[in-house]
């Protein structure tokens, strides 16, 4: 499953990147993020891996982020792996009249019948989650609104 999410953030690209690139800010726009730990490599750099713990509804989930390309401020690509799901995330950041357009290309690969069935029956849930993260980041970056206060 592949799709693209876009959001225009009313910040110059350098300010946008400063907020996005700070792992301490993730809790303010990634709903459900409980904790993260660097597993290997230098935080935020190519090859680095981070274990991320989430609470999604009533269930806990862990995933491993691996940074595969870092060419800031233009692009940042990573993979996210959890049981039965491999997500390739390609993020592009375009400056537009003092604002930043965040274009995120998502590709999900599923293993096992259950995960493939869920993806087939509920593709909108994945797209909705990606859009929510982008909108939550926009609110945090522009207005300082944290999802922790919701």
C-alpha cells in the first residue's frame, strides 16, 4: 500500500526542520508516544536506530525506526518496523514563500494473513493516522499546541 500525505506549515524551512529534528518534540505531535530509546548509531543520523513505544487505543505497540537517508533540509527517509508491518517513509521539505510544504510518501508492506487482511479492509486507517501526525505537527510547530494537552 502506497500513498502521499502533504501539509503546508506556516514556518520557514529552517525553523520547521529545527522543530521536526528534535526528538524531544515527538511527544508533542506523535499521539500515543510513550517513550523512545536509541538502540544504535548517532541520534538523527543515517543508520541510527531508535525503539519507539506507543499506546494506540488499548494496546501497546513498539516499533524500530531506522534512518536510511538524511539530506536536511531537503529530505529525510526512514523505515519503521513492527510485528507484521514494514513502513518506508520518504519525507521531502519544500520552501514556499516563507512556509514549508511537508510531502510524506508512505509505503507499507505487510506480512501474515491477518495484517494483509487488515490493510485490505482498513487502508483509510493508515492514511488517517499519517494525516493526523502531519496536522498535529503543524499545530505544534505553528501554535505550540501539544497533543499531550488533549
